[in-house]
């Protein structure tokens, strides 16, 4: 089985960490809504790079950023 783990960020070279990506939206009334949660590789230096971890049988999400 192929290991798809990303070890280093292709943008800045920092280590990648396994995390979850979510989108938090502030509603007009001030409530916060958490949407579209999926596992992702995220740069440990938070340069902004992330890559969705594709799970078998799931469709890919389009990035909003």
C-alpha cells in the first residue's frame, strides 16, 4: 500500500502535521458555524499550505481559499 503522507511543506520546508481543515463562518447574528470538516496535512509553521487527505470512497472538497 502506498504511503501518501506528506512529510515536508512544499512551500516553506517545515514539517507537515495531520490535522483537520474546517471553515468557520460568522453569521449576521454573531453565531459561529463550523462547516466542511475533513482531514488534511497542514504546515506546522502555518505558512498557509494544506492538502486534503483523500479517504477511500469520499469525494474531494474544493478549497475556498
